[in-house]
C-alpha cells in the first residue's frame, strides 16, 4: 500500500495540472494493482517500486506529462502485492527494483488494470575506481558509482553504490540478460558515462574507472 503522503502529493499535482490546462476537473481514481514474482512464480515481498513517469491522453494519442525525477518509493507487501493510484485520463510507467534481481518495468499501465511483474536474475557489473597520482594509481574509497537506464522518452532507472575501502564496487544482477534496443544502460561516475550492452553475453566485470587530475599550468 502506498504511503498516504505519496498519494496526496501525486493527486494534488495532477489536479493542479488539469486545472491549469483547462481539462476536466475529474479526480476519480482507479488503482493499478498487481503482484511481483520471481521467474518461478514465487511472490516477492519488499520490492521497491515507484512511478517513473506518466502520460495524458491528447486526442487519439498520448503525451508525456511528467517525469518523476527523484521519486517517492513504496514497497510490495509480504504477498508481493502492489498498488499505484491511477487517474482516469492518465497512464503510468512504474519501476521495480530488488537486491539480487534485475529491475523490472511496467510501461503505460492504465488505471484499473491488473498486472504480474516478473523479476529476473540479471548479470553482475563490478569493477574498481582508481586515481592517477604521482607515484602511480591509487584506489578511491567511498566513490559514488551508478548504473542507469534511459530511453528515448527520457524516463530512467538508477541504482547507486559506493566503492569500498579498496575502491571496489559491485552491482549484483543489475544488468538484464536482454533489453529492448531502444533503451540504453550505462555505468556513470563523476559525470563520465560508459555504455553497457545487455546483449553482450560476456561477463561485465573488472571494469577500471580511472580518474585523472591535471594541475593547472601542466
């Protein structure tokens, strides 16, 4: 069940947007419900999920209305159930993330619909961060590294970790075995981006991220 603050904030945003655009002042909702399972059909409790974006009907087509940016999270119940508030004129993209599984994405879900979302084991992405300094490379501890997913609609997924005391990082099962080619996965650190290919059957490990710091004047 979503936290009340999330529901109130979301519905307030939608009502204000419709009023500003001269749309219908209908605040009737029909929740999007479903269950999250693993590949064997066992339900998964405690899976984090959030609205990553939603669209509004515009004539015979749909128009991207909002991308959530930093989202508010909810978690599936012990029986794997989830519920997202749905407005009658909108459809939603919802992201699901759990340790030990590749993230799952429910796209363009309409209010009142029921879904089964399957979380699958993905591939692990690991490596280290080093800084080039006089005397040779030095590992960087507690450095923030992230894996991201983006697509042409501008929606994204991000999982973050920090390197350990030896400069090592690991994202367990984060990269799907296969992904729609329209989506792009990448490894990000300090504004630099390394593309990751889910179609690459080889392991994604021992990635070395080098940080070079140049002194002014050479």
